[in-house]
C-alpha cells in the first residue's frame, strides 16, 4: 500500500531563515507532487516532479526528487510571511494521489 | 478558461441524510477524481472516473457512490451520513485516464450535525 510521510508536521520559523520539508514515500513511483493549502481553501499545485533528479524552483521554493532514496524535499529560502500555509506532498499512482499528512508552516515576522 | 467548479460551496446536513455534490471539470478534461479531506489531515482518494467509467476506488464504504455524465461532469453521493463524513470534498480533473497532472476545484465543505 502506498504510504507518504512528511516531516516535520509543524514548523515555526522566522522570516529570512531557510528550511527544508522532507517527504518519504513507499514505492518506486517516479512522480511526486507538492501542493500548498491556505486555511479553508483548496489545493494549489506548486510542483510536479516527474523523474529522478528533477529539480524545480519557483520564487523562494525549490523542490527536488530522489527516486532511489524515495525522498522529495521542499526547500524554503529566506522565508517571508506570505509563505505561511500547509504544504502537502503526494505520490502519484496510476490513478490517484496518495498524500502525506501535511506540514503546517508558520513564518513569524 | 474556467477551472474546476464545484457546488455547493458549503452544506449542512444531519445524521442519516443523503447528500449530492457536483463537479464540472476543466473544458477538455475527461477524467474526474474525488477526494475527502478531514480537518487536519491530507486528502484521501475516493473515486476516479474516466469516460463515464469508474477507474479507481478508494477505501470508502458503499455509502459513497459517484457517477460521471456524458459532458464529463460528475456527482458524488453519500448516503446515511455520519458525523465522521464532515469534511472538505475536493474534485480534481485531468485530461486523460493516467495521472500526470490534475487540478483541484475549490471544494465543498460538508458539515454533518
């Protein structure tokens, strides 16, 4: 059964600092997804990683995928308050996504 | 172009009642998936439909059912509602059967009292 684990589950950080969210998954899938969710809102797609070694960057966020280690990371550079949200990684099966528990990120001024 | 649309936005029901949630995919997308997100957790897969056929089913009881119409819109039905069915129900659409990229709608917030 597909299983996705994120850590940390809660992260409080200061503006300007760097941090990384880790996502471990259980199978040999080569597709990994990152989403952002604001309170009470739907999921906003951030990154789709489709192959081993894939690295994508958008603004202060950078995501990478290591299929051999079954690990994806979401790195936040010089955090700003607007990045406060819950971040989900999800493993792509043939028909469905399997989501992690989410990382609630709070960035303090 | 309009994104994925869902209706209603919010819904309040009582235990034992039945509910129908609706989803319209992005134009040109033929596959619709449904996910349940309980507060504080990640979304859980319920169903996937492609060209009106069920292509995947998650670990949900038979009280949950869905269908897809010729225009590719979809309905999710939940019978005999329980308190634990309170959640955000998300619909996602994608072009084809295989999952490469999919786009989520705004969701329907269901509260069961």
